[in-house]
C-alpha cells in the first residue's frame, strides 16, 4: 500500500508523536473510553520508559512518513516464567484523523505477526462494548469475544461501562 504509512517497531523519539496523538485525541474527546483525565508529564515519562527499557512490553507504530506524525500505536505485554508466558495482553490506539483508513488493521496484523514469530501462542485484549471501532477492529483481526465484564471500565464522566474480553490463538 502506497499511502505514506509505514508500520514498524517503535524507536527513540516516537514517544513524542504518541504523546501528541494522545493529547490531540483527548482534547477533541475522540477517545471517550480512555480513562485519562489529564495526560501528565509523569505519564509521558512512564510511556517513554516503557518503550525504551528492557521491560516486558513491545510497541509498534503506524507512521505517516509524509506528515511526519504517528498515526497509531499498538503494544503487547507478556509475563516471563509464569503459566501465562505463552500469552500476550494487547492494546491499540489510532489517531482520530486516521480512523477507518485500514491503518488499525495493518498495525494489529503486524504486531500479532511479531508476537507469533516470537513464540507467543495466544493474544488477549479488552475493549469497551460501546467502542464500536475497537470491537470491529478486533473482530476483523481474528479475535473472538470470549466474555463480557459488567461495569468493568470507569470513565472520566463517572459512568461504569461493560467491556468485552477478546482472545485469539496465534
């Protein structure tokens, strides 16, 4: 696909683009299911540390090479040495401008392929039942709804909403 979007593992400097994407999406209230009242410097520091440390987490980004901005981010975390060491927990976010352009699908497929190549056998994710875009993306990428958690997510407006638990065998 020649749309100027590349999917790759995150590198130094991407944390700034990810932070900008998050701040923008929250400022226009495009991500009502992200429970972050205020994106602080401390949270930005934690993001930077997570991307570039030897922690048990992997980040991928979708980069718009023409506009020089992050169009989306996905990550997975894993547990070494436990009975869950074959499984990853996933998350993803797409910049509001790039929603419904196929970027989320490409991003998730790339990071799932990376996890599979690294020996993981199962992927799990959770999304708000009301978050139609994330639900459709998960299903499009082969996840199955394995359950529903009642009032599992507390939103900034005080509402508690249900989430789906997704699973996918790699």
